[in-house]
C-alpha cells in the first residue's frame, strides 16, 4: 500500500518572528510533506527558503481566501491525497504529521484530522483538543486556561470540529465541500468547515498524541500590536460566533433570531458598558452591523450546507455542547479565578497588620464623623424649618421646578432673561434627583446639607487624605485643619453654598483623581519576612473615575473658572499616563458639557465682561470687608481687622489690633509647610512642586475673583475669594505631605514605640537590681540575674538617638499643628450668634403661603418685595419661596453692578430711562405705585404677573411714607402682616394676575401659563382677534403656536407678545435655542457614562464571545 501524499500550506503575512520555527518544524518532520508551500499575503516579497515553495497571494482578507487562491493557482495540488493547513505561528512537533496520517488509516470515512494544540512557549500547557461548541456557535473551552497536559484528553477521538492550525484534510473532501468559508477569519472557519464535513457523512478526528505549538497571534491581537490583548480580536470572534449560529438554524428560528438579535445586542452592549468595557461595547455593535451587512453571505452559506448535507443536523447533537455545559464551565472558571485571587493574598502576619490598620482608620473616621454630625445637628436645631439671611439662597420645593430652572435655557428668576443660568442649578438638579424620588424636596435637601456640612467636610478630607498619607494621626490633623480653616468657618456661618460644596468636593476629587492617575502613596508592611511589602493601590476601578467626574462637575459648577485650571491639569497628567489616557480625558468631559451655555456666552461676547462673568461668584453675594492680597495668600478671604476677637472687653486695648492676626495662623502653618516641602528631595518631589505651583495659580485666581464687583440688592459687593483659597490650601497640604514619612506597618514589638517601651522596662529592672544590697557582704554567692539581664539588653534591637529625635520632633509638630488648627474655631465659635451677616433660622415659608400657592398654580404668578429705605427703593421679583438660587445669575449681578456704578458716577442717571427695557418698566411701575397711588390703574404691575406686594420692615421714614402710599392705592387689598413684611394683594381691574394673559382691545384676560402645557383658548377670545402677552422680556427664542400653527410675534414694549387670530384651539409657548438639544444630549450622555462608571460591576479578564 502506497503512502498518501501530503502538501503543507503555511499562510503568513510576511516574515514574522514565528515563521522560522514553523518552517524548521516542517522540514524536520519524521514524515516530511511532499511539498511545503509558504503562502505570503503581504505585499512585500519573501526571500527564497531552501526546500520551500513561496507563493505570493496579496490583497486577501481571510485565511480561507488565501488558501483557496493558493489551491486555484497551483493545479498540481489537485493530485495530492491530503492537504495540511498551518499558520505561521503553529509549529508541529517532529512526529505530528506521522501521527495524523496514522489516524487516517482507521477508517475510510475519516476526512479531517487535527492535532492537540499546546502553548508556544510551554508544550505541557494545553490550548485545544478539538472543538466542542453549541449549535449557536458558543465554544466550550478546556477546564482551565493553564491546564497541564497529563494525558487526561488522550482518549478523545471523534470531535465536532478542529481548528485550521494543523488541520489535515482529505483533498477529495476539500474539493467536494468547496473549502473554507472565505468570509470567516481564523475564528470559526474550522468549526463551519468541519460541521459541513460532518453533515456530509464524514468523520472529524483529533489525535491527542500529535502536538502542535500555537502562539495564537490573531487571538491575542499580536499581529497589529506588541502588547497581548484578547479584547482586540473580540469583534472578529463575535462575528464568527453569530455567523455560525445562523447556519444550522431552522427557518422559523432563524427568523426569530434575526428579529431578536438587535435587542440582544443592545442588552449585551449595555452589559459591557456596566462592566466599564467601552471597547467591547463598541465591538458588540460593530459585530452586529458587520453580520447584518453580510446577511446575503449567510444565506449563501446555508444553501451550501443544505446542498452538501447527507445526514440530518440532529446527528451532530452527540458531539455538540449544551448551553448548560457552557454556562456551568463559565461558573467554574469564575470560582477558580476568585480562589486564585484569594490564594495570592498576604501572609497571615501582614494580613493581620493590614486588617488592624484598616480597622483603626474606620474607627477614627466613623467616630469623627459621628461627633461632628451630632454637634452640628444639635447646634443648628433651630434651623430645621428653614434658613435665611447671609448669602443663603434656597432651592424650590418642587424638583420639577428645579429641573426647568436648570435646563430650560431661560433664567426663570426675577424678571427673566436669556443666557446662561447659574451654573450650580444643573449640578443641584443632578445631586438632588436621587432623594427627590423618595419625596424629599430640593429645599429640604439643601437645608440638611448646610446643617450637616461640617461633618461632611471633615469626613471628606479624612477620606481623601489617604492618597497623601496612611498615618491616621496626620489624616486627622489635616481634616481638622480643613474643617477649621477660616474660609470654611466663615462660609458656613454666612451660608455661602458654593464654597461649602467646594470644601466637600475638593478632597474627594483629589483622592479619586490621584487614584485614577495612579499617583497614590504606597503602604508598606513588614510581616513575617524581613522585606517590606509595598501595597500600591492603583486598581483600575471605574468607581474612582466616576467619583472624580462628579466632584469635578460640582467644582466647576460652583466656580466655572476652575475649568481653566483643573481641566488642563487633568489633560496634562493624561498625556504622561498613556495607559489611562482615555479615562483621564473622559473624566473632564461632563464638567465641560454642563457649562456649554456659559461657554456659548463667553465665545459670543466680547471685551473684559466675559472674563469677569467667568470669575464672578455663583449663588448670591454678600457684602464684606475686602481682603488684601497677602491675606488671601495666607488663607483669609476677608480683612482680618473686620474679624472680631471674643472677650475683647477683658483684654488690654494695646493687644486688640494684633490679636486678629490669629485668624492667619493656620494659613501660615500650611504655607510654611508647603515651602519647606520644596526642599525635600527624597519623596514625591515632582508632585510637591506641581502642587505648590497650582496653589500659587489658585491664589492668583482668588485675588482676581476678589477684585470683581457685583451688585446684590443695589449694594456693590466684592467677589468672594473663598473657593480659590480652598484650592490653594489643598494644594499646599498636598505639597506639605511630601515631608510626612511613609507608614510601615509592623508588629508592635518591632515598632519604635514597642522597642522604646521595652527599653524603658528593662532599664527600670536594671535600676532596681543595682539598688539591692550586695549579697557578697552576707557571704552569699552573687546572682547571675543582673549580668544576664545586661546581656539581654545588649542583644535587643534598641532605638537609636536619631530615631528618638525624629519621633519627638514629629510628635511635637503634630501637637503644635493640632493646637493651631483650633485657633480659628476658638475665635469664631463664641461670637457666631452676634455677627450681623450670619444665617438665621427661618419659618417653613419665607413667602406668604397664599403667594406660594399662586406661584405654584397654573397662573405662575410672582411676588413683589419692596425694601424702602432713606437711601432708595429696592424692588425684587420673586418666583419662589424667599430668595432662591434662580433669582439672579452671575451675569445679572455683574450687569447690576455696572448699573449701580453708572448711577453713582453720573448724577443724571435715571434707571427708568437708562437700563434694560424690562428694568425700566418695573422701575416705572414701582415709582408710580409709591408716588401716585391714587392714579395708577395697576396695568403695568399686571404685565409682570405680580399677585402680591410686600413692604419689608425697617425703621426709616421713607418706609412709613411708602406704607401710607400703598394703603391709599385702590388696586391693592391689605392682606395683613407676614414674615416678609406688610402684605397687599394686587387685583387690578378685579383680575387675578398671571404670567400670561390675552388682551382683547383694552380688556385684560389672564390665562393659565402656556409654557407649562397646552392651554385652551377662552370662549370669549375664540371669535375675536387678540394679543397673547407673556410676562417675560421679548426674545427671538420664544415660540407660540395655536393648534400647532405658529403665531406671529408682534411688538408690545418689553414683553413677548403674539397676534392671536379669531380661532378656537390650544395655545402653547416655549423658549428654544439651537444649542439646547446639543446641551441636553451631551449632558445626558455624560451623566449616563458617569452613572455606569459608578455601578460596582467590573469586567472579567477573559473576553468570551458568548
């Protein structure tokens, strides 16, 4: 019997590093192939190799296409018995082909034979012994990725399929079946071909004794990259699995599969996103689109299988894996991975030290937070119903109101203006959303945040400082310095929301960002071994990027100018951290997206005004004594002379001017510590210097912020430098921490304190022994105890003078810092209630309940608060309960300051003629009401939708005059007294004012607010032409429709008005800008990304395609 002829075809893409070993293995076979053909798919030519034939086949996309073109180009291959297919990275062992050919003699129906695949670098590690897969193409892998070959699979013979690497195919069968599917890549082409052969009535056999070393370059994505990454081949594997899953499916099931595959792909994509695997989520979608773009090839392949099949598909069932087997294997692999992680844990002594260290930190954190929380809640128990005064601004009682204030694009506060809203409103809409689902209003949440903010600020700094040092004592000191800083104390007592938010968010951002960029201080443990174990927590958990993103969102919302400082810093670090570059860049995206309205205003505006608005205070302002530059540099946001000293009446007058300098003590300590850290050349040198530089820049920004003038209530106010001071303080703390020694956990006996304690104990015993009377005098033999004790002391690992000096210096430094950290609190606490600008308890409703009802009703009415003093009249339009965040914006406050400056500089300035039209109209209406109450008909006040008017209480003569005038007005009805002052209900023409009304001739007809939803046109206005007037300034962004048809805008003074035809129907109104959908979509996408990142689900190491 003649030996069968074999031709080996090796497909390669040029001269790869693995080809030489593969060719050498082929030339050394005990049964050498008659011909070895190297198929080169690269455009570059291969140099001739002795004993081989090189065939150039460029411009091919798949392995199957390269093989088929090679066979077509070489007619001589038609006369051989067997074709042996190899990859350039598959080197057979010396007897591989001999064993494969031996297996072909077992039966005439054997058509395909494959070897056992082992690792390229370790022939004892099994990769594949045939292919076992489900009908849908899900493969059942071997038990373990690192399984050792011990002959456990040597009894396997018939299999469902074998891989193309090392596949020996009978040429006759190859010609009958048409060869490999040219659509499939090296993943799935062997499975598809072998199933087709099986359905033709032939056998597919694996020979476990025949081994082939396979590097699996395509699987590990090493053909296009130098770093192994199985994720790079996921798309191709997923396409192959879906493709094979459709080939043997029945007609009805195929239809249902194609119908449900889009939904299944969407669910898998969401699952990948929850695993924080953006690359795999993209690959899922790309695989789906690739499959659907090539559905015609699926039907061609199904037809090819149907034409060749001689046995039913059910005959494959005994060789196929079940879904249950695949799922069970995945669970087993997951358990093994978890056990492997546990087996790599620390040795017992080191694990015990780490556990004890973490327990102490948790105890300190929980105790400190509990004490601060209890103290702050008890201290602010009178504020449970509400807060007023100072710089405080409320949020609305309804989350829907807050949502529209934040995202409508129109400033729904005061008179109403287009342009950027207060940048904190969108942030608050995100922060208050979770608790709003449980019925807790934004107003209540903000109240509770202020009351609990000292505890939140303390725990934020204690938790965040772990990236600075692992020593709980120093972390405690840093947290006390942070919460007790003058900026935090003054901001809390004055209700400065933006500064308090920054005080909470900055330490969180510091820890999360440094974790994300892998710049954390390691923890050292000296356990059972002499070497120190370094625990460097640089895990790529996505919870830290999500937290950093949220914290940065809060920071830039509270102070938009931080975007110019922090975002470039984040991007700069990302450039030098290539492995986490995408995460770093994505981290700053939501912060930039939420500020889109501000950036649009910044780009479309001109002059220095846009820069001043960028640096102006968010929330509301409050008058204070402006600080000098050097005071801001030392951490004090206002002039130290304006801060009083407690018990001053008991102190000598000569000391009083100097005692206020005590407010600067913590800032001086932190700044000096940061300056000294610059000369520390041992630990974290670069980080300390960068932090110091950022602190200097933050101080400059704080000085710039303090020089911007805004106006609140007609009073000129300097900007608050607190946020910039907090950033500079944190940077200097970060720089100073470079001088703190690294913590080394060790058993107490080997620690400094343990050794020192033992030394002292032994010294006391020696001293006691030396004081005893000598026994020689009594004739007794001297005891050897004293000498033995001296010998044991000498053998001890005693402390050195350097250790003792360093320990004492550190203890003294910590004690001094602890004492100095309490100085501002000791100065501030005794006199907090006596300061005129601090926040004060308020009733549940600051605005009368009837007014709140009118504001929340379908009329959306407003409330006019008049503050009349001898210096002038201040008129405020309120749309919510008391002073709210939406009542003014930084742009409005800056514009108000320009108006006040013009009024002070120009004696002929008249606000009723030289300000914005809406302000002119309001000033004119208030002037007529106070000066000519008998003649005014109230129509001008009706145009603003004012339901009630209040006159605040003060002792001025002007207020009494205004009170008499309001009492004489026929359009006002006295409603009694309220917390806001004397109250009147405005009813011009006997009508209830509304935000929108129709004007029919000279008749006013208030209607429901059409911006809240469709409003049915009243019957009396359906048959006549009328004007639809909105109590908002006119702007091109407003749009009104009647039955879906757009209404034509018409001029009506400062208000937005539309001509309404004589037609019944529904009215709608809305404000729109071209950038709004982009803003909404980008903000939603960024929030979803942040939410997905916060979900504690991480992807596994392996990326299976099931």
